[in-house]
């Protein structure tokens, strides 16, 4: 069924980049990411990778399911990525909605 499940750390706490994420998304029709953390200054590198991943998933229109430590409406961002992360949150709402085609 091409459903792929990852823990957040498997995708974003390792030295992966856009080419790796493109390769992953080329092989799935649905992506499940568990354990999305709340972002702070201490994990801004992981947040940056997550933003890159979501941009790629969004462009490929791959449906997404996420489990998180906090509600998506309450998730924090590192200060340096806060403006960029607003777009990511918007995309997450689209990707996780049932209406996304």
C-alpha cells in the first residue's frame, strides 16, 4: 500500500537532506510521522529538516498523519525559524485534512 511510518527522530534527528527526503517520498503514497516534538532553540536543526521534509511532501501532495507531543495549534518554534514555520503549520493542516487531494 506504500504507507511508510517513521519516528520523527529517524527523519529529522539524523544528517538527512532534501535528496534523502525526495527518495523517501518517491516510494510512498501515505506518510505517518510519530512523536513530533515541540520545537525550541535546542532542536532548531531538527526543525529545519522537518520544514524541508514538509515542503517536499506538500509539493508531491502526499497525505500525512502525525502524532505529536503537543496540539498542532500550540506547537512552538525556534525564534530563528518562526516565520518560515508558519507556512509549515499551514501546510500541515492541509496535508492532514481529509479534503487534501
